[in-house]
C-alpha cells in the first residue's frame, strides 16, 4: 500500500510538471506561428489569461481543520481496534501560486495532529521495559485508548480550477507532512479482573505517559480533494509508528472530512 501511495504522488507531480511545460510550449509555438500576423492579439490574450489576473484576494486554504477515522496497517490481532478510532488535524498554511500557471500552487505551513486509538477491554503497556505488549485477559480496562499528538510541517502541490477564487471551485492537492511526536499516553477507565469484574469502580482512571516505543518523527503522504469549503482527505504514514524490534510494523492511515477557511 505504501509503494502505491508513493507512486501515485510521484506520478501526479510528474503530470503537473508536464502539463505546465506543455502549456508553456504551446504558448511559445502559438506565438512563433502567429507573430507575423497577430502579435498584438497574442500578447493581449496572454496578459488577459495570466498577467492581469488579480490574486491579491485569493483564498488559499490558509486555515484547515480535519476530522477522520484512523487505522493501523500491519497491526496484528492483539492491536485490533475496538471502538471508533479517530484523529483531529489543524494547520495554518501559506499558498504560493506559480507565476507561469496560477492554476498550480505550493502550500506549506505549520500544523497540529492528535489521534485516539481505542482498545476497549485491553491494556497496551506503553510503559513496559521490554517490548510493546497487549493484555487481553487480566488488568484490562473497560475503556482504553492511546493518544498521540504531533507538531507538523505540511507541504502540498495544489491544483485549483478557479485561479482567482479557489474556494468556489474544484481543488486537488497531494503532498507530504513531517511530524514531531509531542506526547504519547494511554488512558484506561474502569479496570477489570480476569472474570470481567470491576476492581475499583467505573470512575477509576489510569494514565501512563511514555514515548519509549514510538518513533519521535514521522512522514505522511497526504491527498485532498475539495470543493467549496469542504474536502475529503486521506493520509498514509510512510514511516513506522513503532520503533524497529520493539513491536509490530505499523503504518497508520486515516480518511475523513475537512473544512478550509480563507
């Protein structure tokens, strides 16, 4: 799956570059072939197409908020989710249109991501001194989750059908985002014994903080399709979630909805 995602991103980047080059080549050819008969018209048309477009009030997905479901590709049955695992992403990004073709632009900025992976009636021991293990019979919790938060640097290659006002047209973006792990903790509520009886009552909560088993940096491939303010997005983590040799080879992914402002 990771190879297909990387290949898709590379192909889309290549197609965008070829299209931009083709547009430039077509324009040069048209100018050469008609320079003797219509130089004034060609120059006027070109300026009208790109040079005279007002991009000063262009909306460029500067503030983005996303909410979606999360999965762990490669996880064994012990790490199977129980419950709706989800994430929330927020980012502030700048949008820099290409001078040769404002349909395309480069987006970059800063972001924040928080994911909640649910393992109800389990106990994922992130504070273990050996390897990342999961308990399913004793010392488990009725409700249990692992929370991971990241600071991120997103980078996107964007296409906007409406150059002057992208928020009122179709948009497509592919890219990468690098993340730095800020915090990793587990939260268990209502601890149960092996027979499923509550040990300390439903109000009992246990939290453990540890980044020992998780890689502190990550790289995600991203894809986004938008129309108006709404978007459908997907991500796939190209790097491993758990450090090599300390647990299963896991590559998280997500899919969900987003909203863009300004």
